[in-house]
C-alpha cells in the first residue's frame, strides 16, 4: 500500500493487497488477499473486494457492493451501492453427498467490466459475464449475458434498450442513422448490433 492511500481504521485490508496512490478505503470495507487496486480507487462503506480482484485506476465501488473474485475491472468503472458481482455457476453450500463444500469443490468464474462502464445500484451480474466499455447497467438489473460496448441495459434478465456515450447520457439517432451524444456531440455508428465511435 502506498503512503498516499487512505484506509479508515475500521476497514479490513489485507497486508497482501496492493492499494494504489490516492485510493481511499472507507468504513468497514474489506479488501482481501492479493487484491490489486489502482490509483485513485474509492471503496465505500461496507463494500467487499475479493481475493485477487483487479480494479483499474479511478474506479468507484460504492457502499455495500460485493465484488467477488476473480472479477476484473478496467479503469474508470463505477459499481453502484449494493451491486453484486457473483462468481459461481451452480452455488451450493453442500456437495451431493451432504458434505460441506470447500474451496476445492468448485471453480470461481468472474465478471469482467470494460473501461468506463457503470453498474447501477442493486444490480446483479451473474458470472461469467463481460460488461463492455462505457456500457450502463440500470439499477436493479440482473445481467446474465454479455453486454456490448456503449449498451444501456435494464430489467431481469437485462436487455438492451438503447445506447449511451462516454458521458453516460442516452444517445439520439439521426435521420442518417448515426447516433449522437446530446451532451458531448460525439458521434457513433451502429453495425450488426455493435456501436463504434466515428473517427475513433
């Protein structure tokens, strides 16, 4: 942990975790062994960051979010309050013979989130799943399949209802078929269910 990182006295941060410069770990948060947090990461009150989880620079993990291993978050990812990133295909407390399951009885699967994407409050991402760059998952959504770059998804199961730009604002489609961000003016083109920036 770098000297410029802040860890609240009530937080439980493993000495084996890597915490980047300018990061802040708040009240009652837990950061497990081998977790790697980049620079300027914020982990809110009561949040959990699992063993070996990777968070890029400038990520925000809001209060009571649960980021289970082996999740990988790119730079600038927002995880809203009470979000859950799962890690088990077929969760059980016990094996078929009634014995208690141990770490050796299952293989964790992770959620991967691309640069700048946001997961709204109380959403659940069911691993294994990939959330694309700059995508926006609506509050309370249940994500069970991959989400494309710039997609706006809502509901249970989550489905795409539009596109968003880097500012997070829903894009507007013009008569020429191009999508435009009303806030930044950035333009995008949709091809075969995928959105790409013009002149990117």
